[in-house]
């Protein structure tokens, strides 16, 4: 990979790296890349305190909760209707 591609991959995975949701091999590569690349060191620091990213995470979490709640209601309603129909 060339340097530009490496930096793009690093920045794409940076949030997962912060949350420790990458594999060990990827984590080691990212640590090594962060130490050697000045651009990614500065970009990583910019992302850490970015309130827009924090707001996006909260919105996504809210959407996930809403989706799972609706799915659960639908599932319970389906079970109830199946039992009611069989009686």
C-alpha cells in the first residue's frame, strides 16, 4: 500500500481503534502507523475531541434502541396473534 491509502485506511478505522473494536493485528498496525505518520497523529487528535462525532454516536445509539424496541414489539405481537388464532 502507498502512504495515501494507508492514511485513508487508518482514518477510516480510527474510531473503532479508539473503542478497541479492531483485531489485535490491526491494532498493532495502527499503533505502528500512528507513531510513524505525522499527518495521522494530528488527525487522530482532531477526532478525539470532536463533538460532532459524539453527537453522531448518540444519534446512532438512539436509532438502534428504537429499531430494537420496534422489532421486539412486532415479535411479541406476532406471537400473541399466533396463539390467539390457534385458540
